[in-house]
């Protein structure tokens, strides 16, 4: 039984998990969908009332019947490395590759359909509310007057991207920015704005969830810090115990979203409350493991190495 890792060739975090799988003696195949067709070959057979499929990657042949689990890590766009790439070829390759993988009875970290839904920040916030997390008051709007009223009500408000930094070269980053009632809100009409009450924090919290295992990490914030992802604080990530209330909310969140892996971000206020900011279904964990010494890559490898469930076709 073989683990399939879908990621780009240069992925240090995936390298850490690959090393753990080798230590456990678990067979694995690493594939970048960008290499299909070309360096990787696929074939699926739906005949005589049965299904079988194969992937050939760097001389290693993987049968869908021998697929233990799939880790969707940081895959490239299907057919991106083809001699003559095109939107049509990408669509056709995605249909072939993922259609074949969906046909197999296997475990996913995370299933692409679940991950795609979980990327939507408005839905994410709704699930966080219903799971019992403390969530800062938030509005997403294209109405300038609504945005202004929200800021007038909560006074200290941040504006942030709902989808994350936009793609492109050179990379463009949109840090979370603190704004006040005197801001010009006319630009809200040109595109959705996500506004959220500012939480003065004493620390950033990263909580990595792998199946039912939780790894909490804490980094002390500096005075007036708005976005922990930008700038140096002079502090490092350290292990932190996960409160029982948070653990129960995580369990509800992951059960509802059906995610095997989530990296949660919280702001810890002066009273010790963990305020939910984001649940990233594909968040990085390598830097947390390196600074805290927590065995996160080992936990990912152990989850991936577990046997698949019974065929539920």
C-alpha cells in the first residue's frame, strides 16, 4: 500500500514528511500534477463493471488498488510543464488525473472538494461561530456606507484580504491594516472588503490539527502589532498547551468540514482568550516544527500511513 503526495518538486515541508515515511518503511510516490502528461503517465480502465487505474512516476508504478492515502500538499497546475500547455490541456488533465484518484477508495489529506469549500473565509467564519470559537465581529461588504457604520461602531478595525495575497510576479502581499472612522470607504464599492474588529493581542497562536492530534504553538506579540505574519517581533514560537474548550471546538470544526489537516490561527488577548482568525486547510507547519521541536511531520506521516477505509462504492 502506497502513499501518494501531490506537491511541487521544491517543497521542504513535504521533504520532512517524506523522510518520516521512509523511516516508517512506508512506500510513497511523489507527483507534481504539472508533470502530467510528460514525466508522469496515467491510465484508467472502466470496463466489465470494474475500475482500475495506474500512475507511472519516475519509473515507479502505482495502482489505484494499492493506494493507501493521498496528501494534497502544494500541487502545481495540471499540465503546466507540458511542451505546449493550454487552458484546455489543463482542464483535460485535471479531469483525467483527479477523476481517476476520486474513483479510488482511499483517504485524503485533504480531499480537494472539502479543501476548496474551506478556503472561503465567509463560510469558514460561519463554521467557526457554530463550533464555539470566539470570533471577532466581522463584515464583508461592497457597500461603503455599511463599512463606515461598522468602523464607527467598533472603532478599532482591521481590513484584510479574504482570499489571501493575490497571485502574480513579483509577489504582492496585503498585510492586515488598522483603519479608523476617518478612512475613505468609497473604494469598497469596487471590490468586497473584509473588515474585522481589531483584537489587541499579547501573542499569536498557531494550532496545527492532524486527525485528532493537536500541536499548539505560541509567539509573544509586540506592542501595537497588527499582523503576526509581517515583520519581526524578536520572539520565537514555543509549544503551548491547548485549552480543553479550544480542543472541543476544533473537533467540531474538523468534523463538520471533514478536513484531516487544518492550521488554525488565533490572537490571544490580554485575558488569555483565543480569538479565531483563520483555519487554513493547507497551512505551513515546517517552521513551527523547526522552532518548537514538535513532531508534526511525524504525525502527518503516521496519518498518511494508516490503512484506507473499506470500499464504500
